[in-house]
């Protein structure tokens, strides 16, 4: 069952030099939350295919860092 997606506007005050980084981080988190079910399904399909010594947690963190970087 797909969750309903809504627009949300939040006004916050941050130092000017961090404004763009903050915006990108919030947008990346919103994207992740709206796609997490799909991402986990894809990760389940890949289980056992990838040869790595990394845990699922490490792979997930690297993926998240990749979309926020």
C-alpha cells in the first residue's frame, strides 16, 4: 500500500553559510523516506549477489551518503 505524499513547508533560521547544506540534507532525507520501501526491496533482491565484507547497515549508510553528497 502506497503512502500518501504531502507537501510540507518548514521555516527555520540557520546561519547563511549552512543554508544550502541544510536544505540538501533535508531534501535527501525526504527522498529517502518516500522511497525506503522500494530501496529495501531492491536490497533484498541483491542479497547474496554482492560479494562484500560490509554489513547491510554499512552499505545503507554509504548509499545514503551518496545521495546526500
